[in-house]
C-alpha cells in the first residue's frame, strides 16, 4: 500500500534518531498500524510496539490531533487518516523510479494506441501515479495526482477485490456509494459478486461506471511478495474501443504490469 511506503520513507529519514525518542515511537506505532490486516485497538498496538498502553494512547492522541491517525468511534480501532494518505501519494509521485514507470507506459501506449495509466490505492480513492495520453483528439484527461473512487473504476475494483474480506466489507459499510453514471455499481451485493469475478479472471473492467462513454480494463501489478500494490490500465471512448476489443490487449497489459514489478519499492 502507498501509506506503508510513506511510513518506510519517514522511518528511513529518521534512522539516526535515538530509539527512545518520541518521533521513533510514533513511527513504530504507524508501522504497527500498517502491519495489521484490520485497524487495531489500543491493546494490540501496545503489544506490537512493546510500549505501555498509556504511552501509546498519548502518542495516538497526538497523531490523531495532527490528522495522521483516525479512531473509529464505534470500535475504538485506529487507522490512517486522510492527511497521511495524501502524504503517501506525494511520496510515490516523487519516486526515483518514475522515469522507468513512464517509459513502460509509453511503450504500452505505442502498442495499444490508447491512453494507459499506472494507479495505486490511496485511502478510499485510486491515485494516478502516471498516465500517458494517446494522440487521438477524443480522449479523457487525468493528470498524475488525480483521484477517482475505488468502487467506480477498473483499477479501484481490482484493489478492492485483492483486499482481505473483512477490510472490503468494512469499506462497503462505511463508504457512501454514489452513482456517477447509470452504470455505476452501488449495491454492496452486486459489488461483492463483481469482486469475486475479478479475482477469478485476473482483471477488472469499467464499462461507463465513472464517466459516460468511457471504458477501461485494468490488470494488477504485484510486488516481490505477490501482493497487489498497483494497477496498469487502458482507457478509451466506447466509440473507439469496446470492452471486447480491449480484452485483446490483456497480454500487453500483463507484460507491462510484470515490467512494473521491477520498479515497485513498497
């Protein structure tokens, strides 16, 4: 996840700070949050970082006040807040691997003749790390740093399908599912069925679910541990590419995704 990469960057920047300092304790707590499959409670965090609960509670309070951590009021579990998600996105947008990733997308666009992008999950949104536009006059413009909803985009549904079921169910329960077009899936049961299908076939589609007249096909990018951490996708107007035609590009998309793996450092 992009937030884990941001925390790793923070930890590396403070590697020389004394182990008992408040800033390193805060980083250890953030790392504990990143390591848990579901948002942990106070006792779980304290056990993970081997610190007294009053100390952990005090640091969590500071992080919460700073907008870095958020506590779920009903369960009293702690997770990352939007401020940290935004910071995580900025860390990856400035990655030294950006040129290599851009070159992979450029080659893919040359092969398929349509706009292609690289995305990551970031909070409840999909963040565009990079995008290479086609030369066609009819196209959709999304620059690096743009965001779209997880549930209404091909890459986003790909990321949701790869989540642990408990995290995915929590997302569906807590996230307002707004219809952006008549095709947007907003029924949790239909979305769950869609996620099952995505896991089985290994790719995701967006058939006018976020923008009318636009379709998209996305495939996963995995890190060295096999975890889905990003997505490579092709976008096009339906007037130029139907879903069935886009599926013919799957081998090229998967080749690009495999090449992207070498540039993943989180």
